[in-house]
């Protein structure tokens, strides 16, 4: 979908106009009402539309104007309107018209908000327009998207276009994260995923791919134990963006990239196993973030690193009872081969923090079903050894509408991963505090640097289905919160 900006008075295709709480018409809505002999107010009176945020009301083929239809969209109370409200409004309009036969719509926002608000409405429209139709060969015409262009009017068109350069890059990053999450595992496996990441070099990222021979040389026994049951060789992909001062320590983002997780020898139940193609959602967030940072030329040094592995129940697969040695020398007793993501992250975290000496580390992973039980689909859980970092992430989550909730760490939970046979084990105590014990496991591999683990098991797949910005099973969750974290706190 193309997002454009124009001066007030422009109309292309349909026209969408804001209405505030208690059906209070904006100036442009009032002008349309006058031009259509009161059609706007009559439509409101005949409906339950009241101008609440997210509401829409469509008036088809109105007399008296050139527009093919009028769409009213609610913004709620004017003095409480935020950029997020405008984002959701843009998404609601795009969702309403996406497959309805209309090819263009003009959102009349000139005089209603500033340049950022206008651009955020465009971001909402882009997010809502996402489709994953790559393998659908028999779509009927009425199922195919018709809406191709969203034009948004702005008081200062140049300022809106400048804002959009940044927010459009975020939309590109979210789209990429959704694409890779949705791909089937026979198409997206470690080598093909690494090739996709290599393609990001065209956006200014420096890319490096590490194979299993190098991993063996480095002593990554934890990651390689997971990979050994798969026909596909594991890969580690490193993405480097150097937009900040030369020599300044980078921000480090680490993602779990299980391109498919069968559970290994500890085989998962068959029901829902197809969704384990999305067990690489953490890596998708990191890849999408790096695309966004490079696309908007972020003034920061950042490194994204993802461990790309498939977990399969082959005859060579890792067994419960095996003991492996991680890169930092920690021995790990395997109690359940389906607790594999932490084993991959252990070596990637240690390698990355040791090599790149980062300012901070944030890892993302669809790590535990326990997080889904604790927080559902609306929030991700965060675990951190640094209060400032946790607070910054909490604020960034609220700013980006990707909220998080901090969970505890502590010595009482460290006991959950103790074992008599090795330094640690890869699961906790039965069903107790499963997400916390997983975070305690990861903490063993960050060497006391400022670190935060984000468990996105509930947010990376499925997500908030009532939010028009999330039209896809693969949500791309994580790109927006991390981009906002960087914007708020770390850009030069």
C-alpha cells in the first residue's frame, strides 16, 4: 500500500473524516454534511456510531460531492487524542476499505494534528493493510485487496513526509517480521533464512553468517545439541548498523530463531504443532528492527544477532539425560529437549556479549507456554538485571502499543535450575514458575551486563485480534517497542 501526503482540500477516491466524542463533527466533517444536505448527521443518527476511538461508519455514493463514499472515523475526546489514537484510526479506515472495491482514500487530517500524528495515521494504515497471500492461488476477486493508495492531508506536507520517512521504515520492519514468521518451515529453514538476512545488506546493514564448523570451533555445544537432530545445518546471522558515533558501544539485540520446533525427542502433541513454524518470532523481531533502524538511518550503533536452528526428533537427536557444554564452559543437563530455545540463546548470548562488548543486551524469544498462561496475548513478560533498562522498556511498550510487564528474578528462583549432575539443567521445577526459571537460565550467559529478556510467547503469534493493526497470524511484535526504545533513549 502506498502512503501519500497532500494539502487540505485534496480528495482521491473515498474521503475519510474525523468525528469526535458524542458525534461532534470535525470542521471537514461539518463541511461534508453541508455539501450532502445533512447526509452525515442523518447517517450518524441512524447508527450507533458516536465517535469513539476505532469506530467507523461508511456512507456510500453520497450526493453533492465527487467522492465515491464518505467514511467517518472516531477519535474520541479531542483533548485526550494521542498519536496512538490516530494510528488506530488510520488502521480502522484501511481495514474497512481494504477489500471493498475502493482503490484510493483520502484521510482528511489537515488542521486536526501535527506532522507526527499524520504520519502515525499512515503507519496504522500500512500495518492494517498487511496480507500474507503468497501461497493462496485461488483467491476470488472479492477476497483480494483493492485499496492501493492512502492519501493523508496535512497542514505541513513537507514535515509530514519527513516524519513518514521514519515511520514508513518501521512499517517495512514490521512487514518483514510478519513475512518470515508466517513462512512455512519447508520454505524458511536456517539456510534460507540466513539468505534472506543477507539480502538486508542492500539497506546498509553489514551481514555476517556463521556456520556449524565455526560454532564447533567456538565450543557452542549448547546450540549444536539442539541442531544435531535436523537435516538442516544451524546458522548464526549477525546484522550490524553503524549509525552512531564511531567507537561507541553498540546496543545488542538477540533473537531465538527456531524455524521449526517439533520438541525433539520430547515430542510435542500433534494438535497445534503447525504453529511451531512461528517459534522464530524473537528472531523475526530482531531482523525487523534492524531493517527499521537502517531504513530510517537511526543515529545509533546496533547489532542484531539471531540463532537459526531446527529442532527435530531424528535418530541423532539430543536425548533427555544428555549433558552438553556451552561456549562459556557451563555444563547443562538436558531434562526436556522441548526446552530448546534457551539452549540456543545461551551460546548466542555469550558469544555476542563477549565479542561485541555492548552497552546493553535485549533478547526476544517465544520461550515458554507459561508466559502465555501468565499474561495472555496482550503483553509480553520482561525479566531484567537492570532497573533503568526495564523501566525504559516499559515506557517504550506503552508508547508503541506493545506493552510489557516486568516479572521477578532472584536467588529463590535460581534453585529451580540446579541439578546434581551438571552446573544447571534446562528446565525448572515441573510447572512452577516456568517463565522465570527460563529467564534465570539465560541470566547465566550475560556476564552481568545490563540485560533484559522478553518472552513473547503470547504476542508473536495470534496476538490482539481486535486490533486492526494486527491482521496477520504472525504479528511482527517487538519491532515497534524496540524501535521506540532506541528513539526514546539511545540515539545520538
